[in-house]
């Protein structure tokens, strides 16, 4: 079952950034983490952001997700301009329209898998849609693990719980920050498959920051940053093509 929000997110643009600048420090210590970035992410697609260490990729994701503010420019999720929102409005927007998957699973150890998945809805004081819950749980393959606490789950299973938690609110966009960073290659591949299926089967939009060319190759489109600017994009990338671009951006291999 696809919700109205999910259906709307499957068409048009999910997230846009215009003239994004992020400056840290002042004087000789000034750092331009983002230096005039214009970016648009189509809804219902799997996007990846890559770049050398210090290129601004994590800063870009944090600003797009409303976790950090820009020094200048405009960020929109759907039709909502994040730039003018207060802290409470940003909190509500993130709770209702944004899902997060991080390198660290960020699960509450006292809660079982089902309770961790439904936590965002519980915090908001809303009721869980049982049909959507069943669809998400089935998609991530957790049916027989719902009563287990995080310590009783493998790393890959914990990240599945985190993905289900990100999807349970039917967000406009899911931001994934190095989601395979703490996983072995097999578990990492499974997580990437699940993120891809969230796009193809659940009609979600995923924006992933990664340093791994093999992970980026699962995306529909990869954006490359260097020195706070977007310098290249690849559609339907192959791992070797991603490696080639990264080698050109950072010959030192950082």
C-alpha cells in the first residue's frame, strides 16, 4: 500500500538546494564547506553523494536534511523552504517527512526491534498503520526478529531495523550517512539492496553519502563534490567509473 505522501514523492523533485554556502570560522581560519552549491534530487530515485575527505559531502547532507543551517542559500524538501523555519518547525518536519539511516545504528537497547521501528510514530503520539508496518517489515525481512533487542541482532539486522524505522513514517526522503560503514561486505550489500528496494518497491527517495564506490554504484545517480562544489555527476554508474572519477578528484586516495 502506498500512502498519499509516498505517491506524491514518486513524482517531481524531492529536495532542492540553491546557492548553498556554509562557512565555518572567520579570518584566516575561515573554511568554506559549501561554496555555491545548486542541486536537485528527483523524487523516487536512489542518489549518492561522494567526494574526498573534507569535500563537503556530509555538510551538504546535514544542510539538506535540516540538521544544520546554511550560511546562505535555500533548501527545500518538497515545497517547504527550510531556511525560514524555527527549531520546533524543523523538528516537526524532520519527524514527519524525513527518515535517517546512520553508520551507527542508533537503536535504543531497552526496546525490541518492533518498538525501535515504531519509535518515531510513538514519540509523535500517532497510531501505527498496521498495513504499512507489515509492508515495511516484510520488505526488510524482519518478521521473525521483531521481539529481539539490539544486542540479540547482528550488525546487518540492526541496520535493517534502522532502515525500517526510517521508512515507517512514510517520509518524503530518506538520508543515509555511510549506512554500510560498520558492516561487513555481505551485510553491506544486503543493506544497499534494501535501500534500492525502498525506492523501487516502496517508492521512496534515498540520498546516501558514502566513500565506497561499490556502494555508490547501487544508486541511480552519483554527485561528486570537491572543495565544497559539485564537480561531476554520473547516471547509472559502474564501480570502475566511480573509482575513476574519485581518483581524479583525490589522487592521494583520501
